[in-house]
C-alpha cells in the first residue's frame, strides 16, 4: 500500500505521534519509519486521496502534535512514497540535508502574512499624497463628472497610483517585519493580495513578531493584514537542494 508522509524528524525526537489517527476515513494510524538519525512520520494512504477538509486538518494535526515537542520538517499535503522502503531510501540519500534543516529549524515556526488594501482608505491616501491627481478629481467633480475621455483618463491615473502604492506597501510589509524574523520566503502572488510573505520566527521571540504586526496595523491603517501562525515551517524546508531531492525521489519512489 502507498505510504503517506507527514514529516521528518530526528530519530531522538521526544514525542513522535505514533498510533494517532491520520488521513483517511476511517483514519489511518500514524507510524514511524526510522533510518539512521532520522525518522519519518507516515501512515498508509487512501487510494482516492484528495485535499478534503478533513484530511487537510488531519495532516496539520499530526504535524502540530509532533512539532510541539521538537523540530519537524513538514511535508506538503499529498507527499507519497511507493512503500516504507522507499521512505527509508530517501532518508538515507538525503540524510545530510534533512539533518541540517532540522538543526536550522529547531525552535522556530512560520508566520504567514498576507496584506491587502482597504480600498477607500488607500484611495484617500493616494489623493492626499498626489496634488495633481487630487486636482483632476476636483475638476471632474466640478464638471459634473466630466466627459467620457476625462473619466477614462482619471480612472487610469487613479488605477496607476493605487498599483504603485501596492508595490511600495508590499515592500513596506516585508521591511517592517523582516527584522523580527530569521528568514523570509515570498509566497505566490494571489488575487486580492499585495503581499504574501512567510517569516521564520524563533518561538521565544514570537511575541515580538506579533507586536510588530500590530504596530504595522496602527501605522498603516489602510492595510488589511491577515496573519497565520505559528505554523510548521513549510516554506523553509527545502531551500537549497530541491533539485537534489527531486532527483532522489525519481529514483527511490517518492513523489
């Protein structure tokens, strides 16, 4: 049966969650596959594995249980191996990489910050900072909205000004929070977000990071900030030798 991989930890991890329920319905029991100094947290995988809410939460729950007592390298949902022997082969092949990552991520968590604009607030701010644009708006208002060309020109000017502000505010979010983190990872661009950034934060300094987010909310009230964390450090697991890992997986049955 196909093996599902939740994460990788040190073999000496004090509380690997062996026997707890994982993905699937009924829940597959979690077990531990060990090789040298490493241990993989795994279970059997359902044949019809899909990113259902229940399974996503189960994946997260296993990682939360393991991560509460020591460093764990979280695998993305849907990480599969042909069998336990394939997992052992990867642990052996990439032992140096995994052990280095465990040392680097020990005692650290990921905080993901997404930022968007409050549309009305940013429009007021853009106009306040741009006298020429503000004059165009006022002239159009006095002219009853202006003709079609004037409306089009004004709309383009406002749109460009807001887009420029999105770029500068995205930079500002990272600049304000980066000093509180040990590493930063830019996430994929998403509709509606001007910034999607993950920060690697020491657990003992997490309060300082959260305080920095609150300070950013106060000083930049036109920004809407959404913070998720503490999370397993998904964005910081495979920095560097990702191609090596892919090459290994192609020869050992992990996918």
